[in-house]
């Protein structure tokens, strides 16, 4: 695990720390050979040199963006296209129940061809 990512996560609000650590473990379990690094001020995860996903934190939310996601279906109010069709983002708010198994399955499907 990258110490810069650990430092980034540890400075967040407690609920965001818990969410980010859960996502981090999910990513590294789903893509065991993922490269974890800080880029553009956020934790990025690469597989075979290609972006697989990124964790981004704002004041009231944690966003989990999956790349290579064109084939993934949107989930109304939770997992949707943002800036381009090949990227989809799950937005997680404090107290929200999250299906991490679903997120792992989406990441696995999207990163399979990387």
C-alpha cells in the first residue's frame, strides 16, 4: 500500500476514512496487481498501466470512479456517467448503506480487459 494514499485517507472525516479504507481493500482484492498511487491529489489505481479507478473525496461525499465502464449499467441515484461514457461514478454520502460487493463486481467487469 502506498504511504501517500494512507496519509491522504487519514486526514479525512472518520466516516470518509472508513469508506475509503473499505474501497481501498475492495480495489486491491479485486485487482491484486493494481498499482496504487497519488495523482492529481487523489488515490488512483492502475492495472497494466491503464486507469482502473479513482477515489475522490469532497466535503460531504466520497466518489468512486470506475474507468473503462462503457458497458456497465447505471444505477439511478448511485452509479452514473459523469464526464464521459467510459467513466461511471458511485457517490457515497455519510450514513448511506453501500453494496460493496456490487461495486467490486462492477470494478472486476470493467477492469477485466485492461
